[in-house]
C-alpha cells in the first residue's frame, strides 16, 4: 500500500472498523539516495511496515510485480502467523495490486483494491503490461474506482463491471474548509491585492507543471498586479523547474515551497485565488476536491474524472492538456470570475468513504 496522504486518511478512518496492518515498500533506490519520506507513524489501530522493494531500475517493468512480491513475502508470512486477517486491500494497479493479489491467493483471503487514475490510464490495449495489470481484476472480490471514467475504462478493457464500484475519495473537513481569507492573508503577510495561483502535487512532467510555468510566464507580462505562483510538492523535476525559473527571471514571483503538512496546504488553498492542476491524466485528484472544500476556484484539464466534477461545480474551469495558451486563458478567466451563482459539489468525508468501503468489504461488526 502506498501511503499517499489520501490513502493515509482513508485507512485512518477505516481503522474504526478493522485493525489494519499497512505494508508500504520503499524502493531501494530511494533508500540509497535518502529520498524516501515516511509520513506515517503507528497510531491507534493501524501499524505500518516499510520493507525494501528491490527491482532492476529502468528495465523489465513487466516483472516488477514479481520483484515486489518477493520483497514483501517474508514480512507477510511473519505477520500472517501472528494475526488472523480477514481480507487484503491494496492500492495502485501495478506492481502493488498485482503483488497484493498474489498475497491474497497465498493466504486464501478476499481481495479488494483501489485504482486512482494514472495506474489505469497509462495502460495500452493488448500489451503484456496491461494484461498483467488487469489480471488482478479477475481474481478480486471487488474493485474501487475514484471516478466513473475509470470504471468505464476498465469495462472497455473487458473487465467485469459488476464488481467495479465508484467511490469518490473523501475530504477531511476539519482541515479543508473556508477560512477568513482577509485575516489569514494578514497572518501570512500576503500583500493586499495579490493574485495568487497555487499548484499542489508531484513535480513531474505528466502533471503539466511545465505547461503551467509557460502559461504563468506569459501571464507575468499581462500587467496583472501582484501576480504570484506558489508550488507545493516534491518530485524528479525540481531541478528542471528551478532552472526554468532562473532562466526566465521568475524566481521573485514563483515560490517553491516543497512538502507541506495538510493544515498548511489548506491555508494556502484558502488564500489563493485559484488552484491549478494541468495533468495529462488523472482520476479525481484529491487536491481538486480539497481546494473546492476551501472555496477556491480550480483550473484543471478535461481528463479522467475531472469533467464529472466540473459538471457538478461551476467553480471548475476545464482546459485541454498540454496546452499552455489554453491554460493561460483559463487562469485569466478564473482570476476574473465573480463569486455569484456558485453551484458547488456535495463533498463527502473520509468517515463516510470508510463506511462505504467497510460495507463493500462485508463488515458485520459495530462501526
């Protein structure tokens, strides 16, 4: 299980129904480079284990599931001798889910998993990689998709739609909610009249980060007073991003903020005029839902499940992926739109999400 913030929040809520052991393998390269980040400590009814995931880098991707399985099976066997598990739940189609399905087979346990977007959208029809990835669907007791678009794509690949369930991720409304923007801007020493664009996510090319930088560079020439872009996140492109900012003399109006805890992310969402996430492919990214929960407009791409969100919330502006000029226009529109006649999506909580998951798993105790 990858312990991304949304997975962590989902499992924390699910622990009201189950005692949970999380296995979150860390790639050996990350350990070697000291670039791994553990964002989980044992708490309540959840324990987390971080075995090393050994695999050959950049080659034999179709066999990474096997390497993943053999990297965790020793720990699995030890835990299985000590605990009477009821089911296996995994996240991210390949190699995580593929290996988890092998574990479920070995332990003879019901197997459920969740897909997020890129893990399904990157599959090429008929490829060996796609066949291996989708084999887990056949063996599973149930599949959770974070958007209808993801379910439709799995069905198009020939998967049995009756075992695929659409369940949007939840929101922690104790963290992500509208705040007094005037007071918060004063507290954070943000200049009056500033126009703030926010990016939250991994710093990877497929997230559209360079299209955003191109769009912002052109916007910086448009005489928009106190325009600023703040970037929250980490990833492999950080060096290239810093070079871009230096070469284009944008360092004074673009803030590279690195990793921030969720309460700080929520503050920046509240004081920003618009969140921008110009990904090439997505499911329904949580940062979009979290920004909407804070009352912040969103400019994002018309991919994956994002049109489903835009149809329910007119604060979302959709643009084409890989189109920096269209992104620039969308951002300018978002900065100038009035706040009248808002149609807002009804966002569920993580507790509600966990309750639906427990029901899918067949939970029979008292939650």
